[in-house]
């Protein structure tokens, strides 16, 4: 295999909504470049890109897959990404290695919610982007509307390089950069390259001139040339478009049929000759703020992905950020300080791989058997320490409690989940002390299905998932006074402690309690939010000051497992104003027990209230689906805060109890045929409705009885 320099390497990320045709386009490009004898299809489960068993099972991409093709002296590295937003993490990592993004838009639907979510990522990184309106062969294709929806999304910098046309039943593509028309025979094969027909000339000229102006805008020299000559030649236009793409000021729009292989050759030509390559992009900054020069030495690699393969073991995917890499190169991991030897270098082709001797700066590749290296690590030449900024992954959107089906597998399950997390940082597992459950957090129900598939098929362990317990809080709504005497005199040493307390709801900034002789106050910020404020109001030495911490400890123990449902209690103040002690039998234990009992009793008499977590919810969906989304929200006790239009979508903002968010991503997907999306973040705690509180207390009692 030829070794390419960074001017001849084009790293292109294929992104776009689910089912727009990215995987089909990648397959078509590989075929067109002569790398495949036979073109696979997603339906026949034989594409190079969707090779994982689960992708074949589900007929869609789940993992970002690196592929490559060679087209006229250029190497085009393709990373084919999944379109469903559950797998947005793959896009986050792909953005870090792509020089150009190719956004595929389905001509039947135009820009979709998925397009928009991905666009937000692209925009954040200001990645040069080409739009491809695919499926122009489809009965329901609408090129103009699709183009308009792209303009709605990205603005007037989206500019048509092509438009489709059907002449005598034959699909044609008019190209206003080359000012030629490609005519495709229904039998397939290379298209005929023709002059633009008379009746299209005026329109094509007009579009060509627009493109010339747009290309000139980005460069003073080109602008001068344009004023001199009134136009630009093809090379000058290419230069202008390349610069415009780099500045995120031109987004060229192409059209094609990936399925029928119409337009892929021309698109590859554009990628070769116009789209930015690794050498065009600004040099990257390290975490320490140094510029990582793309010079010959030293060598720096960034690991953007790892995969645990059943046969090969750990596969580490990287991009060469500086220098060159040869087989056997030793590099240091900047995070751990360990030295790794890269014994084999590969370029990956779906599930296959080609061994190579050398990779230059700008290229992407893979290696096996690294011992210490994980996703997001930097490997560098010894003595040239540098750390490349890590990928920021999206935060999880759903949480489940997870348990091995068979108790003996519990350890195995956690080991497997740790491995899955190391290759997919968008999911994580943690033990919650509060809920007493292992909580698996991930991007959505579909993501969960994929994790479960991996557990079963790759790690041979079965798990059960449930809605996690809801983290309720308990508090009180009025004051109460009680006393408690703890006395034990059986056997050896006795126990004695008596306390008298008053408790009240605590609010930030309230004055000290009246009617007490306040001698000291301790304000405790509780780990789970809210406060306990403890007043020492003892008069006449009724209890020794040394027992006070024990009383407070007793109160805190009850607050950690609240009297109503065992949830954390918060925002209470306690006035300890009297008590009794015994010269021999009193000790810390006795006062702790007395404090706990008194507090529990007072709490139950103080009109206790359960509080539930409320989420801020933002849902986006096409207008026609708003009614059913709204009905569903109402059934979830949601309070709708607002509705507004955003491009082709409607946005609803609402406050919804977390307890009602069960399987929301699945419901929304089915209500909107996959076109709706949501984000949900914690807002505050609010009192639960009385009937819900009664149910929860009943449930708690039953649980205790069962134990
Ligand atoms: N009619 C038509 N169908 C297409 C075209 N490209 C892809 N498809 C179909 O659209 C579906 C989704 O394609 P796929 O490549 O998996 O989309 P991805 O989710 O973007 O990777 C498959 O059934 C393809 O056969 C096209 O150009 N024309
Ligand atoms: Mg795909």
C-alpha cells in the first residue's frame, strides 16, 4: 500500500440522520474506486461498514467504522458514523479525527432532527462541511425543499454545486462548478459527461456566477481577480471554496443516489481536489496550550477509540497528530507514563485490516495489544511530552438499576460493564449508596439494548434492568416537641440518656428560635443537599456538653434513612433544650439512641412531607406530532412551561417529575417515528401529591414487613 503525505490524505466523517444513506454511500465509494468487486447493501447485511453482528441484526450502524478508498492519488479515510442520537458519542469522537465532514441528507425528508443535533456538534468544532442530498432517485425525493431545509439550518453559506434533473427517464446531475451535465444510464456504468442542455443554461449560469462570487469572497487575491476578469477559472474557484470551507463560510451542496451509484465519483473528485486535507487545518493545541506542529518529528498520536474484539483483543484506533509512525515504534503514554510498543500498524477496513509499514502525520490507523492505553490518551515520543485535549462526551440521558440475573455473575457483570465503558465512555456504572443499587447510565433505550447485546454475546452474562429507585427527600412542614428516655439496666453496665427537643422546618436566612437560651449552634450542609441546624439550648447543665455530639449523631442517622420512606431528610432545625443524665450509666451510645428516637418521633408529628426530584425537560419534534407528545406529557404529571417554533420544529419545555420519566426515550421515539429528541436535567425537589405520598409510604411499610 502506498504511503501518503498529509496533503494527499482526506479524513472524511460521514454523518447524517438515521437512514439517510451514509453506509450505502461508503459502500458505493469503495466499489467505485475499485476496492470491492461487488457492492454490498444494508438489507443484504454485507456492507463493509455495518459488519458487527448487532448492526446486521438491526440493519443500521451502531459504531463508527473506519474505511478508506484511494481515488486518483489521494487516500480518502472514511469514518461511517451511526445516525441515531443514542450513539452521538461516536460522532463526538469522530469529530476529533475528521478534516472534512460529509453530512448526508435524505432527499425525502430534508434536514431532520438528527441532522440538527449533529450540526450542533459540527458547528461547535467549526468543521469544514459538505452537504450531500441523497436518494434523488426516490419517488418522494424533493431536492429543492431539502436544499431549503439545509439553508434553514446553516444559513446562506450552503451553496449548490449540483442539482438533479431527469431527461427522457434518465437521471442527470447538472454540475455548476464544472459546468457539465452527467447523464446516468438506467443500466449503470460510467455516466456520460455532456454539455448543459439549452433550456438549463440560464439557470446553470446564474448558479455558477453565484458560486464564483462566493468563492471569491474568501480571499483578497481572488476578489481582485474576480473584479478584473468578471469570473474565476475552475482552479481559482477550487481554491476559494477550499478557503471558504476552512473558515466555515461555504458549505457546498451535492446531490446523488448512493443506491444507484450516481454521483459518487464526482464527489470523490471534489474531496480530492477541493475539500480540506489534514495539512490545511490549523495545528492542534495541546492541553497545556502548546501548538502541536505537524513536522517530521517528534511523533504524537491521539487515541480516539478502542474496541474489545472477541478474536483480536483490544484494538486501539488513533490519528497521527505529528511526525511519522513505523512498525515497532516505542511511544510513551502521557497519562500513565508507560512505554508502549506499536508492533503492528493497520489501516482498518470494517472488520478486515491491512498491515502497513508506515503512517504519516494526518493519517488514521489502528494497532493491537497496547497494555496501558485507553480512549482519549496521547502517545508521544519519549522526552516530548504532550497531551492532546480529550474528547468531551455527551452526558448520559437515562439511568437504570442493573443486576446480574444470577447472583454468582455479579462480579463478572461489573467487570464486563467496566470494559464496555472503556470503549464507550457515553455509558457508565456506579454504585449509589443512597439508592442501594448499581446504576447504569447511558444515552437511551436503544443504547441500553446494544449494551445488553454486548453483555450477552461478547461477555456471556445476563443482566436485569429496572427503573432505578427515585431519590426522594423528606422534610417537615410544622414544628413538634418530644422527649425520649433511653434506659437499660439488664446485666452489667447500664445505659441512660434522656433528651427533650423541638424541631422546626429550616429555611435559609431565618432568625434564631425564640424562647430558648441559645448557647451554641452547628450548621451542617448535608451531603445530599439541604441542611441540619442543631441548637444547643441546654440550661443548668442538665446534660453534659460532651454528650451533645452523640445526640446530633443520632439525629443525623435518622436523617440518612428518613422516617417516612427511608429517603434522605433535609432542612430541619433541632433545638435540644433539656434532658437528664445518670452519673454512672450515661454514655455516648445512650444519648445517640435517645437523640435518634426523639427525632424520629418529632419528625412524624411535624406534618412530614415527601419531596420528589423534578426534571427540566426540553422536547423537539415536528409540528404535526406536537399534540400526541403533549398528551403523553400530561399523563406524566408534566407542567408545560413554554412552546416555541425552532426552524421546522416545535420545542416544548416542561417540568416533569423524574418518577414519571420512565422509558421516555422509547415513548418519544414511537410517538414521533424517531424524529423527536429530548434533553432532561435535574431542576429541583418539590412536594409529591398527597395520594402519591400515601402510596409510597404504604410501599415502604410493605418492604419493611417483607424484610
Ligand atoms: N432509494 C434510495 N434508497 C437509498 C439510497 N441510499 C440508501 N438508501 C436506502 O436507505 C436505507 C438506509 O441506508 P443506510 O445506508 O443504512 O443509511 P444510514 O443509516 O445513513 O447509514 C437502506 O434501505 C438503503 O438501501 C438512495 O440513494 N436511494
Ligand atoms: Mg449507517
